[in-house]
């Protein structure tokens, strides 16, 4: 169910050329982000009224997968920027959309999300990010524990819990007094994503910065919740990169030819399922099932590429070592419980070969 390439090949090659540095260096991947800006990727999901291209969901998924296959670090940054854009698109705050969406489409600003504190259970403890009203201002106090691109962000879309238990979404300008950005986490892969903790110390936000709420649950919306199909899409993009490497290597090493075929078949089935769900609308259960399959496939394909590359692939900057490390990220990134349980069952399955 392949569609024509969404990103011109020259831009994908440029992304791939910077991929090792973006993964290994704990600095903003300026060159890679410029590729996205120059190729029009930053306009894809935004409406024409904001200077965007308003592309459909199938084309978006194809494009995100292509970016992930060339540079997963850049694709991860893009995914969090797209998550922020979706929240703004769902908002009824016209001023906020008009203020932020056009410069986002032009690539003049960078926005990201800090929402994991709303999706992680913290029973019997105070909310990680609390909000209180002080006159017309929302006062935020607490932490966004996992924020991608934090040191480079101009704006954060975040969520807080009010004293009555309701939730509210708001945009926090990065330069607001009281915003403290911690050091980037020393991740085992995707270090250029600059993922860090962001704290709000009595940050005052006028009502114009409110995205949604107050409401019992504010993470719904027609443009999708956290994770969704996009995370599986990036896993499949990385899978495709590993498979294409195996196929190319098999031209000189015919013994590898049989390795790519079963992986390619699994990839095709996952892609067909992903596009079907995109058309019909995924439920949390079906999206979670696809995520579990995508997780297992990205582990299999990248480790196959690493094994086939022998010792050479274990040395930087060979892409096999990078893909194998990056594949592990999908085990912990926005992984719904059913997908985690399915992956754990797969990893701990008692195989006869280990009992002989």
C-alpha cells in the first residue's frame, strides 16, 4: 500500500547525512531542522489559512515514516512539534491559533508538548503540574517531566490539574518568568532531541494562553491524542530503513537475500493495518495492538541488520548500531499498557532453543 514519496529524495539524503550527529550529539540538530523547513515538511499538517498545506492523514503518515527512516531524532522532534500543532488546531481560542500557527508553518518558531504528567497515574500524590486561578490569570506550579526540544522551544503546550480535579491545557511561552528548563537528559539514543524536564514556578498566564478546558479530560480532540498512530508510523519508518539496508547489502552478499523477505511482508501488513485504521478511526485498543506489532518488528529488523553487519555494524558511524539503539526507544516512548504487555510477553517467551 505504498504511496509516492512525500519528501523529495535529495532532502531525505540530507537528513540521513546528518542522522548520526543528530543521534549522538546533545545539541539542537540545526542542519536537520533546516532540511524540514526547506522541504516544506513544517507546513504539511497545518491549514492553508495559516500558510500550511493541509495534507491528509495517509499522506502525513507516509511522510512521517520517510523522515523517521532517514533520521529518527529529527522525526521525534517533529512528532512533538506536530502534537503541539494538533492541540492548537483543536482549540477554540482563535487568537492563539492566529498568533502561533502561521509562524509555526514558516518554521520561525518551535513549539513542543509537556503533557506526560496528565497521562501518568499519580494516585495519592499531588498533581505534577497544578493550576489555580488568580483573578483572570492561570497560575502554574509544578513539572513537565519529559519535554522534547525543551532548550530550543519558544512555546510549550502543557496541562495542569485544578483544585477541583478538572484539567486545563495552556501554552507557556518559554521566556515567561518562572519557567526553568533543566539540562537535557543523557539518553542512550536520540540525544539531539534535547529531552529535558521543565519546571513552572508560579508561572502566570493570562486567559489568552488557554488552549482547552477546564474539563474532566482535556486530551481528546479530533486531531488525535497522545501517541496514536504516529508513534507506530515512526517505528515502521525505522524498520523500513533497516530492511532496505539488508536488501542493498544482499546484492553483494546473496546469503542475506532470504532475511529481508519475511521482514518486508510483516512491514507491509503493519502498514496496511495502519492506513486502514487511519481511514476508519483507531480505537485505543486497535492503536495499541498495532503499536505492539510495530515495536516487535522494529526490534527484529534492526537487530537483524546489526547481526548481518557483523562487527563493522557495531562501530560508529555505521547505521546498524544507531538503528538498534534507537529501536529500544519505542519500548518506553508513549507506549500504552497493552502494547507494553504484548512486548514483554514476546521478549520473555520460553523458546525451545534456549532449553536444549
